[in-house]
């Protein structure tokens, strides 16, 4: 019987480490025997912004190239792509490709996506997202491999396998989706809808160097030395959450996956090949969003509903600018889907009544000056 998730050690991004680690991780899942000559395979990487590989913001090219070589050796036509925030065009994407070291893919036997067309999807089976636009290169593929990065995330607590498929949405449309689904629970359901529509054949997690703290772009690299593989992004995510100290109910995408019956209630119910305990980082600097069902007012009586709303208001984190690090570029104002940010004396001012806590401002701040800030009440409870 195949395991739900495989976890193996991978010390660094050298070819001597990545290829054996990939082979070891994929073997219990049947390896790459399903890949046939001429098969079109799209590798969906995480290229959220133009960042250098060593910053642990994007999928590392060392791991990616090892996978591309393995697929190319089987005769596959491999394309690598993503649609980060911003224009989905050649100028923007090629700048990101270059910064993230993705050009090495071409020497490994693959190619970088240069198809910037969009398509309309109809998905009546979706929970909240039944029609959407997506990047056409994914639709041209015979199979998709989700090659993601394990990082903290301001809105979703963690970005890994499930959240990576949000990159199927063209960059300039992402703020619209944040505004359409301001409730983290609905945003997570939308993410799971995308996962279930595209159904990646494999999910491979780059957890060699993860990101902790102010993720997914402004945090700090943290070495874990692990590689994970699964046929389910949600099961891979359930294991990854346990590695960085997050409970299932603290990660909205995991709660949405549980609603759909895509994961069990606990990581202990999964069949895992390998020893996750060997990779757990107890002091990993994570983001606890306050989006747990404990604070959603899921009771049926009015007092319980009111209590839930009050607790959520009191404990949910919010974006806040560290003025000493802000250069006044105004990008946070420009990307805010709720138009909740104005520039006052060249510094961002956030209208808390309009803010939907999507953390787009924090995710795309080029200087990491926008932080995920915990409320005073949450800090006090932790102290107690």
C-alpha cells in the first residue's frame, strides 16, 4: 500500500543531495513510472516575487533542476511556471525567473513558461469558486507537479502544497480574489477548489530551507533539511504543519480540506513513510493567525455567535507598518484589494474598518516593512 506522505532528509541543494532525495521520496509512491515519452508536464513552482534562491522565498532551482532532469530523461516535455503578483507578461515573469535562478531549467532539459494566455474554467463542483480564470499553460499539461516551498503566511498561517496552486490565478486578478473572499475560511475553500480542479499528480515540498517569521516573503530562512512527497497537497500540508508547530485548526486550508474529506482529523491518522519527528523544529517562528474555528462563533445561540466574533476581533492579527523600515514606495497602497491604505507623509496609513486582513501589503512589501502584528490581548494571553 502506498503511503500518504513520504519524508526524507535532504541536507542541501547540491545535485549530489537533491537527486537521491527525490528518488528516495518518490520510490514509495511508485516513482516516475507513470511518465511516458512525449508527456507534457507542468511543474508549478512558487515564484511569489523576484527573490534570490538563498532568501527561501521561492522554490529552489537546485531541487527544481534535479526534478526536471529526471523527467526529461523519461522523454517528458517539461514546462516550469507560476503567476506571481503583478502583470502576467513576459517582462515581469522573466525578471522573476532571472532573480530566482530559474534560467537553469533550460540547461536541465526543461523550459520556462512563456505562454501568457488565460482561460476560463467552469467548476460546478466547487464549494465557493465555481468559475475562474487561470493560466493557460496549466491547462495544456497532461500532468501537473506541485513543487512548493514550506513557509509561514500572514493570512493562511502556512503556505505549502495547497496554497501554491493559487498561482494558477493570473497575477493581476489575485487582489480581486482576496476581496471576493475576505473571510479566511472562504479564501481557504477557494484554494481547495483550485487544488481539486487541477488535481496535481504529485506534490513535492521543498523543506530543505524553509521560511519562518514574517512570511511568505519577508521572513527568515530556516534550515530543516527535509523533502516531502505525496499524491495529495493537503496530506503533505498536514505533515508540514506539524513540523513547524501549527495545529490543523490554525491553518484554514487544512480546515477546508477536512470539510471536503480530503484529510483525516489528525496527522497521526496518516500513513507516513519516514520519520517526521526527526525534522520537527519546536522553536520555528510561526504566524498564529487567530483564524481557528475556536474564534469563528460556530455556536448556534446568539451569545456563542457574539462571543466568537468578539474573540476573533480581539485575537486576529493584522498588518502594521514598521515606519523605520518603510521607504514610502506606495506598493502596499497599490496592491491593497480593499483600498484600505493611503499614504500620509510618505508612510502607509491603514483604515482598520476597511482592512480585510488579506496581508497582500505584507506579502508584497519590497522592504519587509509591513509586519504581521499580534494584538495586545493575544500577547497578554500568551504571557499568562
